[in-house]
């Protein structure tokens, strides 16, 4: 089977759709983080930071796919602490989880204190700092995304009778990133223009940080529960927004 012909088979198309949806779902964490952190920039730099951030995420994921064998070797334990075996992957997830919890908690504190407006007045020199933070969290989320995609490699090879699964994974990563770049601005505006939605998103990031730390220590927690909880919280908040709107209209 030719390298790219797998993309034009029914099985190839099926796995391409599945992997693309998987990458988009796993990229929600990334979009939320980028949406919140870029809100501190001046307007003309916000779009630039979003595009650069997601483009770097794409580059990082494609690079990691190119060194798949090295990534898989990172799962080998390096040392143990308090009975927990830590590998290279565990250390990356642990650092990412701690950073995510710190950043989300700091943003919560700033929002509660009302520091957002003062933060937005800062100069454009903050753009490089924001991009650096985006790159750091991109690396963590990219590991999660790539490892999840690689986990489906054996199934793809069996279904396609020896076809190259990396072609499908590369295509899925590129398509999912294009979709996220397109929808990053409306998602960012939606979150940052609604303080209660922003607080829910920050709480979601804290939870993701806790999950990353748990996974670093060998405890697997299905993310489906977390996504369900977030969707449920958003539905309740939408109902509250609608209720407040109707109440305001009835008082006029």
C-alpha cells in the first residue's frame, strides 16, 4: 500500500475522522488556556498570540510525531519517590500540572480582586512572555495528544493490513489545528466577555492540572468525567444567564 493511499480507504477515512475529533477534544484545554492568558494583552496582540500559540502547538506535535520511538521510551521509570515510579513523561506531566494549577489559581485570584483592567493596560512587551507560557503548556498538552493518538496505531495497522498509521495521525493533527485556529477567536471572546464562564473555565483548568499530576503519579482518571462535568456546569450557567436576562426584561 502506498504511503498516502491509506487516506483514501474507508478505514483510513474513518480513523482520520475519529483521530481529528480526538485531537480537537484534547485541544479544548489548550484553547481555554490560550483564551484566558491572551486576554491580558492589548487587542492588537491577542489574535497574534492565539495564532502563534496554536501554530507552535502544531509544530510541536508534528515534531513529537517524528520522534515517536523516543517518546515511547520516556515511559520507562527513571526513579521512585515515596513509592511512585517517575518516568520522563511523568516529570513533564507533573511540571505541566503544577504550572497549570498555579496559573489558573493566579488568574482566579486576579479576577476576584478585580485586577483584570489594570493588567490589560500593560505594554506590548508582555507578548513574548505570554507566548513563552503558551509554548510551555503546548509541550505538555502535545505529549498527551500524541501519546493518545499513538495508542490507536496498532488498531489502524491491523485494519489497514500494514498501512502507515502515522500518515493518518499527521493529517488528523493538521486538520484539528486548522479547526482550532479558526474557532479560537470566537471561543476566546465568549469566555473573556462572560466573567462567570471564565471562572468555570479556570476551574476546569485547575482540574486538568490535578489530573496531569495524578497521571504523573500513575493514577489514571478518565477525562470524560471532567468534560461531562464542565459541559454540565456550562449548561447550568447558560440557564442562569437566560434566567437573569428574562428577569431583567420582565422588570422593564
